[in-house]
C-alpha cells in the first residue's frame, strides 16, 4: 500500500487549489526548455504569490495543519528565549527585536509577556512575514491575548536599511528553497523537475551553476565517490540561506542574530552514509519524502547546513557567539527554572508543562536534532544559552 493512501483526504477545494499550483509549475517547466532546477520547483510550490503553500490561506500550524513548532508545543519555549533576549538587552542601547517567519505569533506573544514581567519590553517588536494568512493569525492572536502590547508590534513590508537589536528566526531556514545535487557515473549533476507522462518527474542535468560548482568541489572529496562510479549520492545546497545570512550581516549594525532550526554541521550533513539527503515533506502531520505530492498543500523542507551559515556569517564580518543543541540552549537559558515556578504537587499544571518540556529537550524528540546558533556584530558578551554544551568545533 502506498504511504499516500493512508494520508487524510484533501477537500475538493484543496485539490482544485493544488491542481492550479501544478498547472503553474507545468507551465514554468514547458517555458524553460522542459526542465527547471528543484530550487525553482520548491519556490513555486511554497511561495508562488497567492498560490504557494506559504502564500495561500491554507492552515499550516497546529492540529488542523501539517506540523507543530516548538512555540506551539509549549509557552516554555518562548519564555525561555525571553531570558536569553533579556541578557542581550542589557548590553544594547536600543532593545529592538526583529522576528522572521513568526508562525502563529505564539513565540512573539510568549516573549513579550515574559519580558513585560521582567520590565524589559523592547521598544519595538518587528515581524517580517511572507504569508498573509499567518500575518492575520499573528495579529489576531496578539490583539486578543495581549491587546496592551499590540502597539509595540509592527509588521514590515520591507527590511530596514539598518537594524540594532536582536534578529530571531525559529524554523525559517529549513523552508528556504534548496538546490539538489546528485553524484553518479563519475560526474556531478543538478537534479531538476520535468513534465513527463502527464506528471512531474525527476531529471538530472550536468551541473552548470557556478556557485554550486564552488561548493560541491569541497563536498565531493568528503563523500568519497571516486572508488565506485556506480555509487549515487544526493544532497541539498541552500544558497538562499547563505544569501539570507549575508543580508542579515549587512542589515545588522549592532546586536545578535539567533537562529533555531534542525540540521547539522558540514561533516555530519554530508556524511557518506547520508546518501539520499535530508529533503522532507509534511502533510497533515505525516512526514514523507515525495515533494511532488499535492503541490501547494504540503510543506517541503531540508535540514540546515550550519557550517555553510557560519562561513557566510564570518565572511560577512559577524562573530560566532555559540552553537549547541536546542536542549542545551534551553537548559542553559533557564527553562527548568521556569518550570520550577509551578509547585510539583500542582499536578493539573505541573504535569502538562513537564511533558511539554520533555518534547523540547528530549534527544528522541527535538532536543538534539534542533540546534541554536548565534552571531554577533559589535557584541562580544558571552551568551547564557551557550554556557555549556557548545559545539562550535563541529562547524
């Protein structure tokens, strides 16, 4: 039985929407000599204006959506981040926050409420959100749960020329369109998408992208393909994330960039045994590896190469402030202290929060796969989130 047959059925309206996205992709393929790089396909499926997964009105987060992020699991996540942000604020003259991809708005809400308790509210909490549907959800949530704080939140249409403060992105990098590169038959190819037999299909073409050529030269020796030309290897390269990091470095005048996402350092990311890459799709809480399934209705992600991010950051005059697992970052920042504020004997409150904490820090859940990494400019104060368990040596 196909995995897809066990998925929840999509409504007729949803199927019609997906068919429109598929038609758009087909037209792009036919207009491009019958082949587009996977990066272009992923960009259309996720971000085509008014049609892509993140730019349409489909529910993405929560039980009715396709996946759940850490802020949705527990307010402990945002409250703990607030403790780290509070420490950074003490070293900055202008405490602003800029969050990319704020999801449902839950993280912003939890951070603002916790900072309010500490009398350390930022002058402004800026949100950069590409999804109109998610922006509306964010505005509704903040207006209903913290109406007295909504005046501090501002949604941006474009980035400022310069920024002082904290730049925050939780599970943003993994959804940036990636290039797929394949090694086989003693050559390197870019994997793309064609329209064949009235459906989407894969096709490899000799690698032409100059930027990818520069990067894959380093990886080829690492994955050691020379000994067997029959051996195939596929992986992702996120040039968009590298560009994003360079843009943040240019934007930031003084402050800290804090990124939380799932991924690895380069040696682990491009391990010889990880020969099918890390591409993953999420549909109604089912994880699978077929990006062609119902385009426009499912999320498509890849793990983050934190080494590539770090090299781009350092080349852009940023300083690496720390790199560790989400578990270490949250524990270092004080998540257990927040939980300890609830009496253990108060079972109705303590047990649910304790279970939520385990999902955030347990190695079998989000604790080890998810990483936190921070970069600074004109900022050298050691961050509490990286006081133990730092893994910068692995980058």
